[in-house]
C-alpha cells in the first residue's frame, strides 16, 4: 500500500505544479481511502505535503515570471490568519462533516471554473488592489484552514476569475499562497491532531518530484484549456468524495447521481452557448481570463 500511495503522490505533485491547486483535493482522499488514515490525520499530513510541495514549485514558476509577489504575499498573509483560525475550529469537528464540506466546496469551485468569467475582464495589471486581496485572502484562508486544504482549488479561481490574472500567473501565484496558508493551517491542527512524520516525509518527497514536472508543463498549456481541465478535475474529485460520505449501500447510486449532475451542469455551462446557467452573474459571456 505504501508503494501505491507514493506513486499516487507523484501524480498529486504533477497536478499541483501544473494547476496551482488540486494537491489537497487529491491528497486528502488518497491518504484516507488508499493509505487508510483517519480524516483528521489525513488533513494534517496533507497540509505538510502540499505546503512543502508548493514552496518548491514556486521556484520554477518564479523563474518563468508566473508569480505576482506582492499579490501572493498579501493574499497569503491574510489567508494564514484565516487558516490558523480554521485549523483550530476544524480540529474539534467530526471527520465526516469536514469531508462533506470539503466535497461541496470542490463541486462549487468546479462549476465556477467551467463557467469562466461572465463580466468583462479588467485591464491587465501586474498586481491586484490591496484591500481586495486581503479580504479574499482572509475568507479563502478561513475556509481552507477549516477543511485542511492548501486552498489552490479556491485561490486559483479567486485570482483568475475575480482578479483577472492570466491562468499561468494565477497558478504560479497560488503556489506561494498555498505554501503560506498550509503552514498556518498545520499549526492550528497540530494542537489537537498527531502526525506520522516519517510516512508524511516519504509522501512529501514523491509529491515534490511530481511538482517539478508539472511546473515545466504549465507554460505549454493554453490558459482556457488549463481552466477547463482544472474545473473538470475538481468536479470529478468532489463527486467521488461526496459519494464516499453516503451510507455504504448507497455509495454507488450516489456517485452516479452526483457524477451525472456534474457532467450535465459542466457540459451546459462549458459548451452549450444558450445554457441558462452561463448567464448567472452576467448578461453576456466573454472570454475567460487567460485566453
């Protein structure tokens, strides 16, 4: 089981380096359903793996000019405060509640990424307004600290959809934010949840190796394709985790229902020009940031 866990950790690293998120979305289910860890222990170990992997990944993205340092540092500092508070609260909540909340947020984020931006994108800028960055960072930090996620699956949409940064830049900047928030969330959880450092160290090394590969691929993938791929990826994982929280005899039907709804919604908002869901939050579809 250790070999399989390590092999899949490499895949998690590739996803994190390529998409700027997805590390915790994959790592938490991997540690729970493959490695057999408890929900809280998996969340804590995930914060270590994703935090270290993100920190290493920032280096490659910075060399390619895909990191907005001021935006990332401000977002990260605000997120660290929120993540620490979320980690303290999350340590006292039942595991199933945390995993269910985790899955619901994944599905909501996936729909947002598949929809793309529905209002005209702001003029190109190198950094985002300070107040906006701090508010968004604190909110995202609180949510991701609560469910033990590094936050890329929320940070990337916040930077790309709300901030208007190109996807490649949103990916690179998100890794800086994730590394900072993971440390804060970990500090909050360590007060109540133990961690197997030896096992976590092996998984972290494998994820770091994968992230280096992902960082090299990001500049070769078109921004719109990257956004859609991120959305479908998160949607699939959200459906899986939601189904796992259902009673055992209902898991397969639940997975089919959730997956069916997700595919229908994603297909509509992503590919059907007259889909009514495409116009929620804006009257006229326009190209997504990063195209």
